[in-house]
C-alpha cells in the first residue's frame, strides 16, 4: 500500500500506463488496417480527463507542487513548471484524441484510421516520457525536499482531491479491461 505522496502518484502512473499501452496497441491495429472496438475507445477520453487529469494531475498541480515550491523548488524555470506545461500539452493531445475518435466513430476510412492511430500513438508516447520524468526526476527531488510533516500535509491534501470511490474503481477496472 502506497504510503508517501509520490508512492500514491506512482501507483496511479501504473494505471495510466496500462491505458496508454492499450492506446499503442490500438494504434498498431489501426495502422495495420484493422478496426478497433469502439467501446474501449469511448472510455479513453473520460479516463484521461477525469482520472489522469482532474484526479491525478489535480493532486500534483494543486497539492504536491505548491508544497514543493514552498520547500524550495523553483516555481519558474524548473521541474514543476515543466510538468505543469506538459500537463497542458496532455490536455491538448486528449482534445485531439476526442476529435479523432469522433471521426472514426463516424466511419472507419483510411484517413480516420490514420488520424486516430496518430492521436493514440502521440498521446501514449507523450505520457510515457512525461511519467518517466516524474518518476525518475521530479519525485526523487520531492523525496529529498519533503520532510515528514510536509509529506503528511500533502497526504492529507490528497484526500481533498476527490472522486467518488465507485467512479475511481470504475476507471481502474476500465484500465484493467484493456
């Protein structure tokens, strides 16, 4: 059971990686002129917006990052700013994915397959790099700057970033089903 703020976030990264691995498989299938079941595709955007962004990034941006800045990490021109900028990039890529899924749902042509494959692959690759940076650069820094009291404060603040438990479990089950 994760006990530190970064352990919790890394556990959530593993769930997100399960979804991005499926995105890569879907992209490969589409690139091979195979159709992809629309049911799992339909869950990608809600998962990325609600679980990965609002819930997970919400913990990072609104609970962890302010404490890291207060404990000495720079607010500008440093890893916190880079991660926040990348979160914005991720939101843009999810919006592109939503458009591509909608077009594919309207008809599986060569063009809609290619556009969807590109959107899926782009988002999966982006998240792979982003998660690696957090797990291997930012979170080790966080471990060095958070003392026991500030870590406990972040953990308490994480509980304020809410998602109904049945919805959270639904997203976890969705990821596992891919």
